[in-house]
């Protein structure tokens, strides 16, 4: 498999910092390799911020953190134009979104107006300021975090923004042995800053092209479509997944197959990615989205 060694190196190095969360590490890598974005839920102190910093250091990519607050404006995110004395043309003052990896920390603490400033960036890889369009970096990924416990002072993300996240996942407390290792080695942001890069931007772009070439057999494609359409007809679901959800499931499955050394998707890859890709894209009738998706999967024949 092309560049499998480099993929394994990234995963191994990230696990040295982000201990006990192998699936989350792989989800973040899948997101990067498909040009998507990821939403991570978890209580404070479990390493949500650390994972973005670690990834940027290992891949030698620019990294910016946005600490969202309820008084933040869209210009604080995307930037603005400024006329300097004696200048004829306005000068672009770039916001923190002009980086390869952007950590949108506690994204649900800012107003919907400011949240919406990220929509164009997430969907099209560009931003518009005063009618002028500016391209963003390639690669470009937003890692958004939110605390699922705190409600006061937060604004729930609208469905249109949730749909822009390729993956939504949760970070819990690490297992006992890994937590002991974290404390013993003093793993924190300073530790991550001392990492050396193992790959560069051009290599990442090449890996992204390999992921897009992962083969999707017709039977597996039919399975993906059956799952997506199944969410629209299930009585426990009020709003099912859109065609964008189907594209996201296919691309995430391609990336999952690629990082596991295959140039083709298996039904198991699709099943693995159904929950992180679709659970935030459906609206259920008062029941847990994961349990509903499990019920849907049980009704659809798996291709062999």
C-alpha cells in the first residue's frame, strides 16, 4: 500500500502524546486525509486541544487556536480589511482561520452569527471579506471542540453547521494505565511543542490524492446508499441524512480503509464509520441516534 509506513508513523507518534484514544486519533487522521472537519466532545482536561497541536507539529503545518466566547465577532475569525494612512488599497488583516489546522475551542460558546462565519470556510475552503474572496490553506481542517456537560452560556450548533463536520466523536477519560503514563511523563502542550515533524505539506496532499483513489465496489456503494436512505424512512427519525451525508460516509470509509493498508473499501469500513459520520446528521424522535443507527444497520443486508 502506498505510503503505509508514513501513516503508521503518524499514528504511532500521535499515540505517544494522545494516549488511550486510538479511534479518536484515527478519526482525526481520516478527517485530514479527506479534506473534512471534525467535532470533538469531551469534558475539560482530556486532551481535545492537545490533539490539534500535536498533529500540526508532526505534519509541519500552521496551527491557530480560536477560543470562542459569546462576544466574539465574525471578523475575529475570518479577518477584516484595514485602510492604513497613505494607502490606496485596503490591507487584509487575516483572522486565525488562515491556517492549515484551526482549533475552534468551545465553538458552541459563540453566537450563531459568528458560528456561521465558518460555514464558507468549511464547505468551500475560502472566505469572503467585503465581497472579496480569499482561498485558505491546503490542507485545511477545523477541529472544533465543545463541552457536552455545560449548557449555560452556550448556543447549540445549527443543523447546517453540524452537517459540515465529516465526523463527530467523543473523548472520554483515558484508561488507568495510560492516565498513569500521562502523569508520569508530564504530557501537556509543552510536550507537544517539542515534537519534530515527520511529514510535510506536499506529502499530505499526495496522501489525500491516494485516499480519493481508494476503490468503492458497486455492492459497497449500494450498501452506503441503503443506509443513507434508510435513515429517511425510519419511524424513529424525524430528519434523515442528506446526500452530503452519503458523500461523507463514502469518503470517511475510503480514508479508514487507506490508513489500514487497503486500496478498497470493505463493508466493515462502512459500518465502522456510520456512527461518527451520521449520528450528528440525523434528528431522532427523542431517542439516542447511535441506537437508532444500530437498528437500521440490522435491517440492511451486508454485502459479502
